[in-house]
């Protein structure tokens, strides 16, 4: 971890604690996460485009789902906002069942 992300284990633990012990987005802890594997170190790909980091562009620690989600949306806040708008619009139109799923 130290070589790839310029982050020591101690710094990782401090960062995770600053985030409340869980993913920087969803808040799930490693033990709550379905994969129960190590979380990802998230960094700004505009700075370091590879699977390593200079250490200055580390944004936080994320679970695999949230890290993958950011990647699928190309770290683009506007695209994420459009996705949020899309989901909220659907929920607003289907108020009778705000949490649809298998019944």
C-alpha cells in the first residue's frame, strides 16, 4: 500500500477513522460490506491516471461498490448529478411505492 498509494498503514487507519470507520460515500464498514474485503484507496485520476498515486491526490477510502460506481461515472460530478436527477424523478413519479423491489 505504501509504495502504490504513498500511504502508510497508519495513515490508512487514520483516514478510515476520519470517515467514521467506513466507506467515504455509503458509510458501510468492511465488516458490513458484502464482499468483506479491503476497501479501495480513491484518488483523483486527473492527477495520477494509473493504479498508483503521488499521495497528494488521495480523496478517501471507498468500498468496492462505491469506488466502481465513481469509475463507471468517470469521476464526473455532472454525470453523477444527472444520474441522481434521473433516479429522483422516477421516485417522484412512482410515489405509491418509493422502495420498489421484489415483492
